[in-house]
C-alpha cells in the first residue's frame, strides 16, 4: 500500500518497503543482490527473500557447510574427513569399509 502525496499539477507515490515504480507497482526482486550462496535457489517474496540450500549446506544464506563428521560416523579410532554433503573415513590400520567397520 502506497502513500499518495498531492502536489501542484500532479502527485507522487511514496512506496512501502519492497516496492518501487511511479505507482509502486513493481515488487523489488531482492534475489538480484545474489544473497544466497553455494548454488542455492533464491525465492523472492514481498520485501525479502529466502534461500533453498543445495545438499550439504545450511544457514539463512546457505553459506555454512554441514559437518557430516560431527556425528562421529567412523569406527575404530579412524579419522573423519568432512566433504560437501558427505564424509570420508581414513581407517586405522587393520580396518576397512565405508565407516571402517570391517577388520
């Protein structure tokens, strides 16, 4: 909803946030600022936007890499290497398998 200001021989519209144009008819596309990171999808809404993150990322702007090693998936004192949307276990000597479960 815009506010109309009467002027001599005309008028001016004062737009609410998120709109522009002579008659405030244009919704400003906040996604044009490229606020979303890591190949995420930006969806414009009135006076804002939201990001839909690709797998492996989180956060308002999808700029946080999810650490899949936090759950300690690797067994037998193996080390975990975080990767995008996954992890890799460096197995301790004598163990093998995706999570070093075979020994």
